[in-house]
C-alpha cells in the first residue's frame, strides 16, 4: 500500500499547503485520455499491449485520486465524477473487445445494464434523500473488471506465446507468498488481499487450461456475475424506497426500464455494424454514461429529474438501435438506412445532453449542485 505521506511524491506537488494536482483533476485526466486506448485496441499485438498499459495506469490514478480526496478533502462534484470515470473506463475496455469478437456480447451487455441501472438508482436515491451505503464488493468492482480485462488483453495480444501464462503464474505465486508472510506477521489476511489471490490464481489456472478465446469467456463470466450481483444489492437494499417512488411516478419507472435494461443491451448488440457506425455507438454510450453521472450530481439539489424528456429520448434511442440490430442481421436495410438509424440515435442522445448542459451550465461549471 502507498502511504498518504508518499502521495506528494507521486504527483501531488504542494504549493502553500494545497496540491497542484487535485483529485478531480486527476479523475478528469483519466477521462480525457480514454479515447487513446480505445483506438489502440484496434491495432496489433504491440498496440494492444500499450492499451493494456495505459488502462493499468488509469487504474493506478483511480487509486491516487481517492488518496488525494481522503487527504485534502473531496468535493460534491468529485463524489460523482469518480464513479463516472470508472464506468467510462470499463466501456473503453470492453466495447472494443466485443466489436472485435473477442468477447460475447451478452456478457458485456449484462455488465453495462448494471452500470446504467445503478447510475439511475443513485439519482433516485439521492433525490429521495435515501442513503444507500456502497458495499465492499461494489467498491472493488471496477478494480476487478479492469484486472480481468487487462489479463484478457495480455493473452489475446500474444495468443501463441507462453509469456502471458508465465507472467500470470509469477504474479499469482508472488501474491500467495505475500499472503503467507502477511498472515504470519498480522495474524490474518485482509479481505482485499484474499480477493487478489483468488482472482489472479483463477486467471492463471484458466490461461493454462484453455485457448485465448475460451479463456476470455471463462475469466469474464465470474466478473460479470460479480458486477450483476453488486447491482442487485442496490435494488434489494433500497427496494421499499424505490417501490414507493415508482408507484407515484410510473413515467420514471418506464425511463428506468429503458435506461437500465433495454438501452445497454441495444448499445452492445448494435456493435455488429460497419466500423464507421461503431464510432457513433461508442459516442452514444459515453454520452449516456456522462449524462447519468451529471444527473447523480444534480440530484443533490433535487434538480435534473426530467423523466418525460428522458423517456422520449430513450424511446427514440432504443427504437433506432433495436431496428438497426434486427434488420442489420437480416441484411434487409440498405447502408443508407443503417447510417440514418445510427445518426438518429446519436442526435437524440447529443441533443438531450446539450439541452441538459445548457439548463444547468452554472451548476456544472462551478462544481456545485446548488450554484445559481
């Protein structure tokens, strides 16, 4: 573990007792550089390895911005910016893997459904002043996702080589040895260390037993189940509060259904289109995740809950993408119509985001949910 005292040496250079690099700035940096690994994931082995390294660095910055926030204080905006960056990073990692055929769409679709649904649930719970505590499994979910995705990238980049297997074996053996020494010194092993030992050991075993494509699926299934289960915790923990809200606002319920179930599935399965259209699908996914994060932030002041507008936007998005999926598979629609459907979905998403940003520009730019 990196101590808080060493944080300054890792980027928080001090000036008059304040860090020159804040937690929010580091989180924003993580968001800004995400298009680079997405582009690299479409290259050859070298590009994929570089993308893996960049995503690993992004994972480290996730740890460091949390350390900065704990040491120097967090902001209301930072509380919602960090999970947004995590979701964008997961999208940047897994969507290209689905598009390239390395991962089955249904696994990533279920993971995305969890992310979209929990984003909306956070908005509802905050609006209702219901304090939903984040479980320990949910706190380390992103780390588990990025770790699993990095292992898959490493293996897929060098499918004919034993280097990934050997490296993973060394890491797993090192973690086991460290766990034994930690047990002898402390008397017990921290639960996060147990998770690391089990996951790295499992990934190592899978790589030795299966080919690259099969190993990717076997590694992703438990990660998907972990992700979905943490989403179920959000629903189950606040079900009584959520049920009362949905009874009084059925339009919100329909919006949550579209945003948390239909839209993520449509986005992931619509990746089976021409490469230029995939860019629009990526942009739609990133816009929707960003808007959801901003809604989380603004819900602190009971602003931003425009269920009617959201429902119309989501209905257009889902309809366009579902038609695209159904008819593209049958090759019924000509290319111009497929482009038209993608552009329609993108315009609906971008227009709503632009309207939303304009309506709350002062609060968003100031980082305060109550700014006027």
